[in-house]
C-alpha cells in the first residue's frame, strides 16, 4: 500500500492524474513492490494549480461518487 501511495504522490506532484486506480492496475514485482500501471486514461494537468477535471474516465465501480456523471445515465 505504501508503494501505491508514494507512486500516486509522485504522479500528482508531476501534475499527472491516473483516473483509473483499481486492483487490476496495480502490479506486484518479484521483490514484492507495487507498481502503478495502465495510464490509458491518465491526464497531465495544464495548470497544476487548477485540479478540476472537466471529464470523467475510469472504471465506474472504483470511481468515487463525486466523479460520477449523472447526466449521462
């Protein structure tokens, strides 16, 4: 878990938002370290001071409720 948190912290410091964190996108190495993978829907923020995303991507079941788009039901 610590590896995942450090990885996400680094990505966010670089202005990158993964948008699809879920168990199948976390890989465990032979020496038991976790790596974050599948950056297919990741975005790099143009302005790191503005962290509001205009669109929602990712896997619905792992998405926080505040990211759900109820307009497209």
